[in-house]
């Protein structure tokens, strides 16, 4: 599993960490539709999913104070694309992976309308659905 560091305010700054060399290298992002600068919320969370992909989840919508339901995938070539949205807008949530059962759990967090959340959502990795 790779270690990749994301700047959660600005997705265009991603770095891959090479343990043997003990250094970070900028990870090129293929973003033909400018999703990273126009669509991806600030303060998102990321989680690794099998096949060298990352799921970018929720956060705070740009230029507003509304929590986001939006989700994106970064594939093994660094291409950014849209995937299915969560049902509830969240930021500051906890994420747990269960690769054996093909699930990502998103737990709690904060919602701009509801406040603190006591709910969770389950993302099916293979189906790419919540």
C-alpha cells in the first residue's frame, strides 16, 4: 500500500513517499476537466482502495460553508474522476477500510445543517456505490 500525502485544501499538491529513499516526490495529477481546482471540496478526506486508487470524500464546498456529499476517485495513473456522492454531507469524519469485505466505512463527522453526525455510510469498493 503506497503512502501518499494530500494537501486537503488544494488537491493539486499530492506527494508520494518513497521509504527506501526517505523522500517525497510530487505525484502528477491528470485533471483534464479541472476538477481539482473547481470541483473538489476543501478539507476532504482520502482513503486507499485496492488497485492503487484513492477515494476522495466530502469536505467543505468551495466558496461556501456547506458540507459536501461529493466523492472522487484518483486512479493508478493519477487521473481524477467523479464517483457517486455520499447521502449526507460530511467533513471531519472517520474512515475505516475493510478490504476483505469490499467496504469503506465513513463514520460521524460534522454537517453544516445538522451539526455533529451520529450516522455512518458504507461504500462498496467494487460497485462504487454508497
